C-alpha cells in the first residue's frame, strides 16, 4: 500500500538536490524537475492534511508554500523559454526564427539569475520548513493509504478545483491543466502499488500534456507578437499551430471531465 510520508520525504530530498543543481548548473532538466517537484510536495501535503491527524501541518506548511510558489514561478519562466526554444527548432527555416531564438536565449540568462536569486533568498527558510514538516509527519510515517483513498482524494480535489470553469476561456482551460497536474501527483503517490491509481494518474497526465502543449504555443505566440513584426511568417505558423492545439486541448478536457 502507498506510504505518503515516504513519498514526501523522497520529494523533499529531490527538492534540496535540484535547488543546489540550479544554483550550480541550471540546465533545462534540472529547472523542470525543480519546478515540478514544488507541486509534488504541495500535492502530497494536501493529501496528508486531508487524510491524517496532523493538526500542526497546515500552519507549518504555510511559509513553505509561500517560498515554493516564488521559486516555482521563477523556474517556470526559465522552463517556458527552454520549451519555446525547442519548439522553434521545427521552424528553423522560417524567417525570424533565428532572431526569436536569440531573443529567448538572452532572456533565459536574465530569468536564470532571478531564479538563482530566489533560491538563495529562500533556501534556508525552505530547508528549515522541510525539516519541521518531516518531524511533524513522522508520527504517521507507518500509515499506509489504499489506492482507492488516493483516487478519491485526487478526484475530490479535481472536482473542487475545476468547479465553475469554462473550457471556452483560455485562463480557465489553463486552470484545468494545473488542476489535473495536482490531482495527478496525488494519484501518483500510489502509482507503484495500485493499478487503479496509476491508471487515473495516466489519464490526468494525458489531459495535462495535451492542454500543456496548447498553452506552450499560446505563450510562444504572445512572445512572438511582442518581439516580431506583425507580418512575420513565424507568427502566422505559430498562431496556426496554437489554434489547432487549442481545439485538441478543449476536446480532450471536455471528454475527461464529462462536460
């Protein structure tokens, strides 16, 4: 049966390692793992608070969440640039692609410095908060949770998060993507021991990846419009692909959510 406390401890170790790695050599993989691991930690805490008798955890996690949010947003800026540069490879023969890539490369250096500054500013607070939480949850370290409990928790969290959202609105569709990501991380706590939890996590990941592909193009389109001339052929190509992916993302989210 899944042990969420062990999952939290594993994510805690990984977060510490990725903060150090991003300070030393912020390669795309390290930045991505740092960003995603902040959400994994928060998702695991959500589950522990909801299912275990841990009255002190919500208060102790408040400061941690605040610091993680700052680092996640800074890492997200770098991660977006890395993704956008990869997307541009498919358009390298199109006029303006080289100019756009040069702009993104320069912007990455600035965003990396901001990420490293946030890590340096908040690292000690994060390490202290993690140590406090590790101590606080030690009392339930041997508590196992069934795959069914994880599935129920993930589905309940998702239902609350997406309530009232409209798939036709870009911001709401993006919010659905983020909600699927957190619900997926909750389900993945039992992914290695529960086939049902692993299946739900895979379905959530499918929606997340499809909506994420659209959102990456949407952000790239915004940057291209800000950097390039209005009649740029690259803008036209990106806009066309963003539109295609938007339809795909809305359709998949609609089928999954049953709306």
